[in-house]
C-alpha cells in the first residue's frame, strides 16, 4: 500500500510541474506576441512619422569599391 501512495504522490507532483511549465510557456508566448505587436506599431508610426523619422543608414554605407593600400 505504501508504494501505491508514493506513486500517487509522484504522479501528482509531475502533473503540477507539467501544469506550471504549460503556464510558463503560455506567458512567454503572450509576451512575445505583445512585443511583436508593439514592434509592428512602432514600425507603422515610424513609416507615418514624416521626413524627420527616416533612417539615415544609406549615409553610412561603405563605398562600393576597395580603397588602394
């Protein structure tokens, strides 16, 4: 009888751990989705922001040809 009770306790603990891990994964999924949504909104605001919010990376590009040593 003792072994049966011990097995029941182990099984209950495994179920609790599995439920906790499922909850943690759901929270992480929600946070990722919120981050993606916020990034999408920020990108939309940048594209609608006008000339002041344009990226200037094209000014920082290196020249297309190699310099002589």
